[in-house]
């Protein structure tokens, strides 16, 4: 029994959902438009301002697809209505972040700056205040793309467990390890 798949999706005002013959779901809203191909067995029905996702049988494959596509469509509805945000901070001496348009330039203690181009679907903002760690803010309607880009940025310098230096998400807890014990 898919508990997630059975939950109806509330459609906010200003959001429009269309399903065409090729099972491509199009969600339009104030923040943009998203498209997603769904499995032909899964059916979407709009009634009374709610979207219901149904499956034909209780096969294991249908049960798996039921919850998956309900979550994907829900993320699309949430993305075009409110949008998603990820904030990352750079912890380390001399670590800096700056951007020109969608080109992110990072100084992470390497002998060269790291240049990374952010796709046009994502808005980028860098904040550098004196005495605080630099912060990278990413905004998008597509939750999947946003998470993927944030993971790629984090992979340039993952937080290490001894000093905690690296790129981490704001509010993320890093498991710290003790250093070497002093020899007697």
C-alpha cells in the first residue's frame, strides 16, 4: 500500500496541470513551467482542485511507480508555485565565492580558482560578509536539478571531519573526529 501515492495533491491558485496523449505532464505556474514523462500505467485525475494519482494493480512495479510519480508531480507543483532554495556555506581560511551571471568562481585552497557554470534554470547569488563564512544561494523551480547542482558544488571540497573545512549546506551537522593523541 503506497501511503504517499494515495495522498491527493492540492493545486494552488494560478497553477495549471495538463496531461497529453504521450503521458507527459505539464505544470504551469507563476514561477515557470515544468514537464515530466510518466509511466503509461499511472493515471492522473484532476477534480475539485486536487490531483489524484492512481495505479491499475497492486504489482510491485505499479506500487513503486505510484509513490514515485506522485512525489515528482507534487515537487513540480510546489516548484512552479513557491520554488526551492538551497544555501551552502564555505568554511575555511581564504575560501571565497563570487559570481558573474551564472558563472560561479570558487577559491577553495587549491592552486587555481574553480570555475563552474550554473544552468540557466537556476538563479545564483553569493553573499560575502566580513567576519562570516561566504554563502552560495541557489534558487530554482526544479528540485531535482537544484539538488544535483548543489551536490556537484559540494563535491569540489567536501567537509572534512577533523577541522570541518569545506563546502557544506547551511545547518548541516558534520561529524567531527578527535585528532592525534599526544605521545607520552
